[in-house]
C-alpha cells in the first residue's frame, strides 16, 4: 500500500528549505539552489534535462531515484507551482517546467483561487484544490491507488501536512550549508511527538540523507 511521503526534500543545516525572495528568476529563493547541489548531478535530474545518464549509481543517485519512483500522485503548494500571487490573471502560467513537467501523474495544487485543470505532456495533469489540505490528500489518494502520494512542497505545504499528522515518511537531504534566513521546515516541529524516528542515514560529499518514518 502506498504511503504519504515527503521525499528528496532539501534543507540547510539550520533547517531552511527555501531562501528568501522567491521570484521568477529565483524559484527557490535567494541561495536556494545551494540546497540542491546534491540533486543536480544525479541521473534523475540529468534525465529531466535530456542529458546522459550512464555510469554507476552514487548514493545521491539512489536517493534521488527512490524519491521519484512509485508516486501515483503529487501535492504542491501554490508557490511551488509558480510565482503568481492572488487571483489568476489568465491561464498563461502552467508551471516552472515547460510543456512536460517531471511528475507524469495527477498533481494537486493547493490554492485559494479556482482554476480549470491543465493537461500537460507526459501524463501530468494539474488540478487546483481550493478547499484545504485534507481535500487535496483525499483526491490524491484516490488518484494514486496503491502508489505513493508525494508531498512535493514547498516548505509551508510540507509543514502543514506534518503538523496535521498526515505524513508517513520523510526523506531529508541536508545540505552542508547554512542559510540563516528563508522558510524553515523544522522550526517548532516536534517530530518525535508526531511519531517519527530515524530509520536510515547516509552521508555523501553533497548531503546527508536522513529517512524518518512513523
């Protein structure tokens, strides 16, 4: 049976999952890309770019592949979908990823502003959910069937699902950097009280991968 999981979620040593001032030019916020340096060289990322994926798997490759496999649906926050704020001015913005997003399954976007679904190349359809995280999760579970529902982010969305006790598994990729400012995933979260314990941890040159499960 599939899990509700957060996977491949990059954070700094001081717990930040995104930098400040997210914008069209800085979708991860200022300094946000520093958190993703473990992911950019992986085969999973290179495949998204249409690049060569030959060679032996590294530990980062294995964790990246695990994060992308077995997902039957995704849930994204509005900011993860794009920089547009408030009511949708038109239907021109269809995400950061071009005509073929990396999801390839139904993907549910949390928003306060209704919008018709968007069918993209490669099997991704974006559905816009206006009635909260519980409704989005119910829809995602129905779409996923026996596969996983991945909470893709951003930070606020991940925190909401964690605080509500709706997440089964968390994979954090902790980058060896400190941001100091931004969106903090871990501040004020009592993960042991939510039932989580460390099941796996692997350090590479680019990140320390920590898997938490309930």
